[in-house]
C-alpha cells in the first residue's frame, strides 16, 4: 500500500507538471509550471525564486538520469526518479521544495501575518488551476490546529508529508488540492 500511495501522489504530480499533456515532462514543462507559479507572485524576487526552483527540480531529475535521449521523462521514469533521488532524502525535498514554499508564503501572505488565510490559500490554488471547492476542503485538512490559518510550519509539514509520507491519511496528501484516490 505504501508504494501505491507514493505512486498515486507522483502520478498526480506528473500529470500536473505535464503542461503540454503529451505524456512526457521536459525542461519546457518545468519552465511553464514555474511561470504558472510565478504568476501568483506579486514581485519579481518571488517570481524569480519560483522559476529557479522548478528549473532546479528539472536539473535534479537530470542528475537522476531520468530524461531519455530526447530530453523527455515519461511517467514511470519520473516516479522512479522521484522515489530514488528526491523522496528518498528529506534533504533533497527541502532543497527543491523549500524555495517554492518560502516564495509562495511571501507572495500569498498579502496581510504579512506569516500565515495563509483560507481566502489567500484558495486564491493561490485557483490561479494554479485547482477548483476552489477542492482547495477549500484541502485548506481545512492542512489547518491542523483549526485556527483558520495555515502557518509556514503547517505548510512545510504538508509538503514533507506529500513527498515523504506513505500514510494515506496524512493531511499533506491534499497539498495539491485533491485527495489521493482510494482503492
């Protein structure tokens, strides 16, 4: 079951990153997803940080040997590389995803409270193409203490759970606004 939940999460991520819908990831897909995230950032510093974070992710996948001779990564190669070179090491997750978390928190925390409100969170995911009804439900799960906000630590915990946890009930599985399929 643990491998199944990991595969489900990485398949979901692969599909979300496959901006062209051709069944492969390329550097261009990572540039495009970086632009999607950058579009939610109000300032150039955070925009640049988000773009750079996704290119770094592509580079790490390259270090893992995932791209084929045409510079493409298929779904199974992506899942294998994520398991062996990214999700297998909390430090790699931190190196790749922390810049995204930090930039998103700075960009989305419009009232500079150090926390995301439900409105800020839902607006972010709506800009990223996630249905507000789904992201509202996700917000409720990620707000672990029921305070009505998601702190930086709660956001970071959700990220770590998404990439590292095999617990199918972990709130971090809702990170991208959709629960793992059951079955």
